[in-house]
C-alpha cells in the first residue's frame, strides 16, 4: 500500500482562460525511490514522471464554476479543491 499526498486547496492566478486541465499522476510503489533519486517532490520533471508512473485521471475544470463573478479580462485568483477529484 502506498502513501497518498492530497493538496486540498491549490490556489492559482489566471487571466483570459475558460478552463484548466488537471492531471492526477500516480507514482507506482516500487518506483518511488527511483523517482526521488532524480526528482524533487514538486514533480515538475515530466520525463521522470512518465518513467515511474502514469496519469490516472485527466479532467477539464471550467473556471466559471470556481468563481462565477470573475472578470475574464482581469487577473483572478482561484482555489481548486483537488480533494473532489479523488475517489475515497
């Protein structure tokens, strides 16, 4: 059994976008040490991620649902609840 790190709220700022694509990536238990040898926990090395795991969920999230009163022509802060994208 592996460990699961869930960031409940992930804030971001954007302008002129209608949606964001969210990918949930699983690193296989037997590959965690290999991943940590060449990467940091922020997971910004896409090449290394592809070697040690796979995308388990990909979803487009419309920004209107996160902040219906946002002005599309101004920088707007959003907070995406990632916990809703995981199955219990």
